[in-house]
């Protein structure tokens, strides 16, 4: 058993805390923000390795996460459902690299002349805000703690435990510091669900990518993917464009009511997510990074949590 401080209470920090506790470690999560103020709470969130080129690590983490979330959906974990999905294609229709292990993945003919074909598949969708609260309950039930406090540095966490996991998302840019980390703004709207049960994507819409993701209690429509943009104040023009284009794709949305607009900064990282052990902190504590998951933190979460847990064990046993 090792004492571990996990810095970060978004999807990455909380899933990692659960896995570490299950492995028998003593875990303290420290998060600057409550769950509803994390980027994770803004996520749509549907399993999809958004904007990643073929990468064995991403494939491995994604497959593990898909398996875990599918299991949770079958066990009735609140807010986790399996969702039939339609990816409408305007160009290349080749089967994507991440399709391995995705249930019921198939290429089908285009539904109309705007498209060249469509991928159909079934993946988990997560009602993120309630899911983060459920994860906190699991952490506490397993004997871990979650406290709200902003640390000034990772070295501060090192004063609290011999192992520190850095799951601070975009804040890793300053805390590590890591200049490869950058913000990718995403704007979405949350609507009432007029009865939609299938998830839709049209990434090559001439006015920008769009998606429609029904969840257990609402529908998320989006969205933008804007590297380098950090202003998350509301933008009525973008919201109107998202709503208009999503309604053109899924006409049932005309019956939906807007519940809220939201924007979040995805923790992008040139070179992909960083999951590795760094040099020890000033007092000698081990430091394991797990950040930079871009637009796919929910998609990769449980796979990364497993791997961080393996890394903690590997050295603890050595
Ligand atoms: C609009 C939008 C849609 C998205 N859709 C999807 C999707 O469909 N599927 C998907 O997989 N992903 C999606 N994402 C991406 C996903 O939200 C992110 O990849 C994921 O949330 C990153 O999780 P994280 O835990 O690393 O970061 P965060 O959720 O940002 O958590 C970081 C944590 O670190 C804490 N922290 C930071 N600094 C400090 C400090 N100094 N001291 C203590 N704590 C600190 C914060 O308080 C927070 O708890 C979407 C993102 C957006 C914005």
C-alpha cells in the first residue's frame, strides 16, 4: 500500500483515484474546482478518439475504456448508456484505425446526396456531471478523500505523499510547466430531448463540424474545436449556427428547448497525452503525469487510470 495524492478531480483524476484505491493504495484527491467547474463536466461525452491520428497507446486506452463503460452501462451506473451512432461522411469512407473492438462497426451507404457513406457503431455515452459525482461517491466508499483546494505547485503535493499523480488537464501547461499543452475551445448547447436515441456526427459540414449526442436526460449539440481560443464567454452567433445546422441534420431537434449554452477548454497537447513518470519532486516524491487528453479524455479515462495504477505498482514492487 502506498499513499498517493492525485492532483485533479476531473475525469482523469477521479478514474485514476478509483483504480488506485481498488489496488489497495491510500488516496487523497485534491481538486481546485468542484466537479461542475471542470472541463470534464462540459464534455458531451461520447466515446470517440476525436482528432487523434493512429496511435497504439490511444487505441489501447480507448479499448479498455470502452470495455469498462460498456460494463458500467450494463450494470446500470447512473448516466452511462450505450448509444447507436451514425458518422455521416462527405469524403473518404475507409474504416478508421480506432474501429478495432468497437461493437457493431460497419460502413453503410450514404443516406442522401450530401454524403459519401456513413459509419455505424455502438459506443458509450456519459452524462458527465452526474458521473463525476458518482465517481466521487465511489472514491469515498473505497476509503479515499476528495478535497477542494488549489495547489500552488506540484511540489506542494509532494509534501503530502510519496507518490503524486498529476491529472490537472490544461493547468499542466503552467504547473509542469509543459509548453506542448494548449487550449482547444469547444462550444456546445444542451437541449431537452424530444425523443432522439441515436447519436449523429457530420465532421465535414462546410460551416464546421457538428454533432448531436442524446444522453440519459438531455441532448448535447455541438460544436466547435478551436485550438488556441480561450475566451469561454457565450457567443450567440455560434450558438445559433450550431442549433441551425444540427436541426438541419436531425429535424426532430426543432421540438427541443435550449437548457443552456456551455464552453470548455480541452487540454490539447502536441505529441498526444502525457502518461509517464517524471523526475522526483524536490522532497523525493515520485511524480506520474497523466494529462493532455484533448477532446477524448472520457474516451481514454479508464485505460489511462489502469496504466497509471500499473506504473505506481511497478516501482512500488521494484
Ligand atoms: C465541448 C467539449 C466536448 C467534449 N466532448 C468529449 C467527448 O464527447 N468525449 C470525450 O472523450 N471527451 C470530450 N471532451 C474532452 C474532455 O472533456 C477532456 O479531455 C477531459 O475532460 C479532460 O479531463 P481532465 O481530468 O484531464 O481535465 P479537467 O476536467 O480539466 O480536470 C482538471 C482538474 O485539475 C484540477 N486542477 C487544476 N489545477 C489545479 C491546481 N493548481 N491545484 C489543484 N487542482 C488543480 C482542476 O480543478 C480539475 O479538477 C470534450 C471537451 C469539451 C470542451
